[in-house]
C-alpha cells in the first residue's frame, strides 16, 4: 500500500503497518468515525491483546494524556509555531544543523522511512521531508498540532503523539531515527536514549544531540534563575519572559557590540542573543530571544551531559560506526549492524 497523497493533515492508513500498542506491543484495530480515501481524521485504535484504547483526534493518533510534563513545550511550539522553520526565516539555519548533526545527505534520505522523535512544531521534520523522507514525527506534547498545521500538506508526513519511553511502533521499523534538541528535557536522559535503537532497522542509522555539560553553561544567569522559574506556570512565566526580553534584549545588543569582549560580556544579561551567530533580521533576533529564553526557563527537566558520559552510553547501545563530538551541543550518531555484519558489537 502506498503512502496516500492528501492536502489535509490526516492519519494515513499505511501507518497502521508499523503501529502497535505501546503498553503490550499488541496489534491495534482501527475503529474510524471519519475515513476518506485511505485516510483517517477521527476514530480510535483498540489493542486486541490488552483492550487499551487510543483516540485519533485531528488526524493524529494520541498515545499519551493530554496534560503531561511537556505542557510548556506544547504551549511554546503552538505560540512560536513558525519561528524556527527555514521556510519562514528565509535561512538555512535548521537545514544546516540537521545535516551536520545527522551526517546524512538528502540523497541518502530520499524514500527512506524516518522517525523524528520530539518534532516540536516541525522544525527538523520540514528538512527531512524536503530531503524526500517518508516521515513519522512524534512529540509528547500538543506541539504535534503545530507540526500538523505547518507540514500536514505534505503527503509523506504522519504525526503521532506519544512518549519516548513507550513508542507505539514495531521494532526495527525505521531506516533512520533522529532526536534533536530533546533528550536533555526528558526525566531520564540515558533511558530515553536507550529507547531509540530498537526502532532502527539493521543497517539503519540513529542520530541525536543534547546539551553539553560544561562550566560556561552554568556561568549564565539563566542557570541561576531556572530553579525558580521552572515551577511557575507557563501562562504566568511567558509574560515575565516577554518583559525580560523587552527590557534586556536591547542592553544585550549594546554590550554584544563592544569590540573584542562583547560576544562574551553579553552573556551576563539573562536573555538569549543570537546576533552574529545566525543570519536573522532584527525582528527575528528578538523573537528567537523570547523563544529560547522561555524555553530555558520553563522546561520541567534540563539535564546536560558530558562528552565522556555520552560516549559511554553510545557504546552501550551496541550500535557501530559511533561518532561523538561537540558542536556544541553534543552530537552522537551510529549505525545498527546488519545481519551480514555477523556481529552486534558497538565500536567507536
């Protein structure tokens, strides 16, 4: 069965081939209330083994509670739904990061079945789709709705709301799996990472990145403020961040333009400033500052890691051709050995 072309953001019937119950891994049976041309807008999935039911709402299968620890990201990515999309910024910021992090080429991704873990509003999903991938994008939060709104016109996209700890997919279903900008915000970073390799086909590849744990990170005033702000509701915190950026972003710009020391000295101001880093116009710089300041201060979890720790974890995945480096952030990728390799031993 081919992936069905549609102009609507709806679940394709083909997705059922790789879906399974996240609780018991049993087969899922579809009860659809709105089906059109092999696509599903509303309905439910019922496990034939444990009888768990999962709704399909707005064309998205939902395998998690509506409210969860990632609520702030749902709020964030629906509020900033197009801020970091290359198609909206007119830049290649996201494309460059995606290709550098994964080490994959557009030619390699053409026609491959790819899993985007933690898609947000679809920032990296847009790049993978542009490279010709058949993409399944998942997120734990309501950011899936922003992703669907932004990219649902693409016939090669499916969006699923699910937890990284209980992904509703058959093992070894995907040619490539990536997780960019997500793992540090999960309750247990190592467990989150270890959940991913099982979904990669033999001979397939996995790529991730996460925050780098270094001294510079903890010198930022945002690190000192975060223990207080992470407990504030997103509805109350966002206006506070707006006031911070309105008052402090111009100061950060001024300090940042001081010859020699500016790029370093501006870090004493507790808002993000990407001037000179990304080719953004003044309005975009301010919006990215607000987005990333809110992101840093609101996340329930934030667990940066050292390079040594990530290297050790990657070896435990039993992937081979492992590569770990610092951009920053930390970047890691590897390949699942194929059966022809005759070994399942990882290596650096």
